[in-house]
C-alpha cells in the first residue's frame, strides 16, 4: 500500500495552521507568503508538517 503525503503550514509564533493539505511546492509558497504578510513571523517560526493525504 502506498501512502500519499501532503503538507500543512504551521507557525509557532502566531499559532497559524493552514486549513488545506497541500503538495510540497504549494505549501512552501504558502509558508513564504505567511512570513511576508507583516505578522512579525520569521522563517524560524514557520515550518511544514507532513500529513497523510
């Protein structure tokens, strides 16, 4: 059995958790968007969490 993996974006600074399970490339884009939105969150706080699809 093959398990499909997706990613969610999690921020330890503001508590943000993305609502959608995304492919890795889209999740990385969302991660950079969150860092750049002016919420005072840096790349050290924001990470990707691997989840089953």
